[in-house]
C-alpha cells in the first residue's frame, strides 16, 4: 500500500541555536535507504535546505509514520541528545488509531526479537535474543463505524496515546498488534480488511500513527523543554470522519 506524500505538511515546529524540529509527513524517509532506492526526497536534506545549515539526525521515524522529528545543529548537541535517547530519558508521545476498543489504560511489557531487514541490515550484527520493550497507553476515545466487514455490520476503533519506554524496531506497531489492537493502515502488522475499508471509505492510504511530543533536557540551557507537533491533515480527516477529532490533545 503506497502512502500519498503531502509535502505541504513538512513544516518547522521549533528552532533555536542548537536544534530544529520538523513535522515529517507520512511517506517521507528520514534519510537515504537501500530499501527505497527510488525515493528522491528525504527529511534530512529537506531540513538542511530549509534552514541553510547542516543538521544531525538524533532519532528516526518509520517512513509511514508522520510527526515530530528532531535534529541537532552541531555534533556536540547531537551527542548529548543521542545519549538522552539511548538512556531513555527523553519522553516520547505518539497518537494511534487502532482496531477495536482498548482498555482505558495499560502497559504492554513484551520483549521483541530484532527483525532484520535483508537489505538494510545485511551487514549489521543485531541481537539474537528478544529485547525488553515497554509501551504505556491511554485510550483517548472510542468510536464505532457503520461499515460492514465480514459478518460484522459495525466496526469499533480506539484513539490511543502511546508512551514508549524503549525504542525497539517497529515497537508500537508490533506491541499494538500483540494486544489485538493493530494500527489502522499498518500493512505489515495490521488488519488488511480494516486497512482496505479506510482506503475505500476515505480515499487515502496512510499509517494512522504520529509522533506528537518530545520532552527532554535542553543540552545548552539544561532546562526541561517540550516540543509538540500537530497531526497531519490526512490523520485529522479520518478522526473527524469518526467524530473523535476533539479527543486529540491540543498543542
């Protein structure tokens, strides 16, 4: 399933002398990848061109995930922020639209085996044992949709706020699938029937997962800082159609 790339949602959401944060549209790669050799646009180069200076990636978002992406503007700041990510002291928040009605809140503590990509990871030495992975979730809203799938005339969905403690590969997507609430639009771990329903109903392809907030210690000022990013228009369109857009935390 191909995500339509909306470059109008590529925006700068924060910038100071040490860092810049952008909103990455769904379907945009963070940097060049051997998996997507045909792609010609990347968040690293687009951000560098926009602000006119080199940027240093601190973390990454999956191509299909939209939302907040942070870059350092110097190697020193990059090392500091990279250490905060490695030590799991940066608090990350995501929003996801999922199949079914989830519990009001909970914690998914489920170790994940590293899934090696045969192209991108062919030269990497990755762990062979499952790695600890913890995700906290809170249900922001539940809703129903009068659209048939199989023998069910009505479908149930939940809007979740996700706070991962760890940063394993595809952690949120795999964890939500593990508790039988896969993210809508997830072609690898999701439910193809619901994915097709949203495509037919709304006429758009995307993964309904977005990085919405980062909280951390500013490397230069040593003060806590929170950076927020709004949801992409296509995400908002789906939530509005489900009558749950008002449940999204306001930034």
